[in-house]
């Protein structure tokens, strides 16, 4: 059955190609090419982030459009133009035909997404002046507050506010790091305020690595880090980093975190690293939490991550294609398209459904309906990777697997129902 | 029993609507047997149940009552489908594919190796007269060319049972004659052919046995020779008779004589002869 299914998938591909469906991804790539020079943002890295997010969104949208249109159109044509009379008596079970049409649509959506992602990567590299590096992050295992007297205090709630006399700080402990690895960076961010109620743009801090023998190794700011630099006309002895106000939503690893270089030898032989941040200016307050300091590990250049992002985002078109095939097995093309596009929009708007339910001012029946939607529909927005790409965060195979596992139950149910419907279809 | 390629007993089909309510009874109590190596004709007016019978034998639809066996097994069995070739009433194929690509795709559905597909495709496309047009897309094909390709795809798996629904539909007389020659060749190579056609002359020319359906019921079944035999009349053929011989025959026949006339050539034979002659002239 596999050979026959692959033959049907190849047929879908050829049908779409000769139907000039390649114009869709080409249009998407052209749109990015047109956008690339004109995108502007408040900070220099903003345009790059916008382009990365826009190309990811374009790839995802193109994939969804193709997943809704292609399989529905192809299967309804098979059935309504009676091609099925030629094809279905062959020794390929109808489930093989259905899976072939589905696989063909997913392959098309994936290829279109990869094409647009490649165009997006080119645009990003052009605006960034080179191919950006992506990073994976490792969170700390332990987080403590350190008083001005050097006493370590546990922070059970995971966040603390440094205020009052200077010299207090926080300490993060990392484990499981590779002592032989090169290129590790330490990323730090925090919320900054004024102790006196005025406006403060940044707070000077000192960030050091503590060796197991008690040695203190001051870390230096990466010259390429736009965040954390000393402001003009400011000086603070001992400061190696100036934290500007950033909340957790500002997540660009390249632009929203101070990037400090971790010299060799700061990671112990057993893979441990202890980092201490000390507030230096009593006029400032710094709010720090467990996740305000991470170790960034180089994860390669952006295009590979953009490609993996497409594979992760392909989970959404896969579900939509399965839904389109199910409806196309029992209804006409317009009905199948309507169903597929409705699922696409609803699946991307579950957060809005959740918010509506949270407000609690919907009627009982509507609330019940929205509750059923939340339980029954796949959360297609969860497969999006645009934010990660824009934040220079690595998109690993775990993200790909997580996205597909998230939609797997819906995929299995939709394909099984499609098989049942197609096998009952009278020709 | 092992010689039975097709057997139906009490086969019936009632088409239902979306909700499962009976809508129309297309076939009622069909008992049919087709032996190995036979060319069997299925005749009947429109709506008589011919296509429904074929769909049941192909496993495309399930019977409402009764049983159908093809090559000794359920028609929906994939192993059975691998041994059956089918040409639908109209040629439903993919217009964006070339003839070569169509044959390759169909061959892959049968799980044939690529080399075998190429070999069979080459032979069959030449056999149906499409060797010169194999690289053209089907959208550019005439109805007759598409029909020939439909026939070729039905034979890609070297089937034991070939089901042909109106195989000469859309073909010119030469094409029709070639299809009939092909059916006879299939019979000679031991294949079983189930032929459904409105063109009674075609059926008469090639079929060993026929069944006539009317309003979903079997109206008549038997050998063509037996069904068409007329015991009440006798035909005498003479080669270049002179007037005396004719007079003697008339005298011998007496009052039972119906008529004396030279034999007439069938229009199809004459057409084929003229086309063949002109093709020969053109070649010279």
C-alpha cells in the first residue's frame, strides 16, 4: 500500500505544480522581498525581528491556505469527475488514496513554507548584515537573594526586588553544562526602577562568575550586545553591565538581554556555574526573577532553524488538510473549503475563546459552546514559531515533535473519519 | 467450479440516499456465471443495471442482497483487484498527465516495478496506436485517443479478467475494429472478458455468451450462436453461380424460397477496406 500511497502523493504534487500552484509561494517570497527594505523599527534589531516574524507568518499562512485548498479540490475532483471509477478498482485501498492525497498536500504546504522561509532568511541576513546566530538557553537550577552582608537567602516565590543600600544582589546556580564547550554566553535582563520615584533609564550592576574555590571572575559585555552597555555620561566603578528596563515579554535573545561572555574555566569540571549579580547604585531598584539569567548556547545559523520552524508549523496545515479531506469525502468543494478554513481560523483563535470564557459574561449556552470548542479544537496557534525566530531562540527538533504531538489526536481522528466516509462513498 | 471467473447469486442493489432510505432498485436477483476464457456480453437498455453489475463486480459498491464472487473471492479483495482490468464507460483520467505518466501511475498503483511498467507501457501504447502521442498531455487528446489510453491502462497489470464498459464508445470504425481485434486477442491468450455495450453488432462479433438485462432483471442469457440461431430458415451460398444454377436452386426450393440476391458487404468491412487502401496509398 505504501508504494501506491506515495504514487498518489506524487500525483498530488504534480497536479498542483502543473496547476501553477507554485505561484502562491512565489508571491509570498516576493512579498517578503518587497517588505525587506521598507521594514522599520525603533531599534536596529527590530527590523530584523519583524522580518523574521513576518516571513514565518507568511510561510505558515501559505501552508494553511494550500492545506485547505489543495486536498479538498483534488479529492472532490476525483469523486465528482468520476476519476475514482478508474482509480478505486485498483489494488490500493481507499485509505491509501486518502493518505496519499493528505501526504501530497502536506508535502506541498511544507515545500511552499520552506521556499518562503528561505526567502525570509535571505531578507533577514541582508537586513542584519550577516546570517544571525541562534541560541538555545539553559535556565538556572537554584536562585537565591544575596544581602549586602553576603548572606544567601532563598527566594521561594521565584522573584525578588533589589532596593535600598547598594551591594545586595542575586545568585543563580546552573548545572549540567559542558565544561569543554566554547561560545557560551550569559544573558541577563531585569525590570529597573527608581528608588526615589524619578525616571531611571538603566541600573549599573556587576555580574561575576563564582569559582568553586571562591575565585571571582568578572564577566565582560559582548561588544556586539546592544543591551547592557554603559550609557553616555554615566559612570559607576565596578559596573560591567547596565540593565535597562525589560519585562519578560521582551524576549529577543539578541536585543533584550545583556550578553556577557563566559570565559573558559568558569564552568567547573562537573558542569556547574554560579553567577552573582550585584546592584551598585542605591538610587535604582532592580526586579529580578529566576528566569532573568540564562546561559545561552550557540545553536547555529538562522536558516536551519527557520527550516525547522516550518516543519513545526506544518502540524497546523496537516490537521487542516485532514479536515478538508474528511468533508470532501461526503460533500462538495465549497463545503469542504468552508469547513477547512473555519477550522483554520477557529484553531488560531482559541486564545480569544479562552479570554471570552475568562471574562465570564457570556450566556450559559454560549459558554458551554465555547468550552466545547476549547476541548475539541486543536490549538493551531501553539505550533507557531515566529516569536522564537524573531527572538533568535533556537527552534530544535523538540519544538517540531511537540507541535506534531499536540495535533496528533486530532489528526488521527480526522483521518480515521475521512477513511470511514470515503469507504462508504457510493461511486 | 475452478473455471468460474465470475459468479453472482441473487445479486441485488438498492441505492439509498444520504440518510440510508431506499431510493431506487437498480438490480434484482441476478444469477450469472462467466467461465474462464470466455468473452461475455452484458446487454441492456439504459438503466437496465449493467453498470451497477460491473460496479458490484469491481467492489466499488456493496450489494444490498446476494453474493458476488470474482476469481473465487470477494470483489473488494485487493488480491482480486490486482488481477482485474477495468475500462469505465467514459474515460476518466488525469488531464494534466501524459500517456506515459498515466501508465506509470496506474502501474505503481498495482505495485509493479518501474522496469516492468516501462516495458508494458511501451507495448500497450503501441498496441492501441498511441505510441506517437505518449508524451502529450491528456488534455490535448481527442475522445478516441483518450479511449485508447483507457484501454491500455486497463491492461497494464496483465489481468485475468478484463471488464470493458462500452469499449468502442467514441472510437471511429477503424478504432472499433481494432478494439474488437484486441478483445479476440485477449480471448486467444486465455483472458476472460466481460463486455458491456450498446452496439449489438460489436457484441455479436466477439462474444461467446451474452446476458440481457432489463429493468434490473436478467431477461435472457445464453450462447450468442444459440440465441441467434433460426431453425426455420436456411442460407445457401454459391460462388459465381450461372443462371442455370440459380434456376435449379429456385426450382428445388419451390414455394419455401424467400429470396435470391447477391450477398452484401457490411458497411464496417467496406469502411475498413477503404481506409486500409488509402493508408497504403499514403504510405507509398
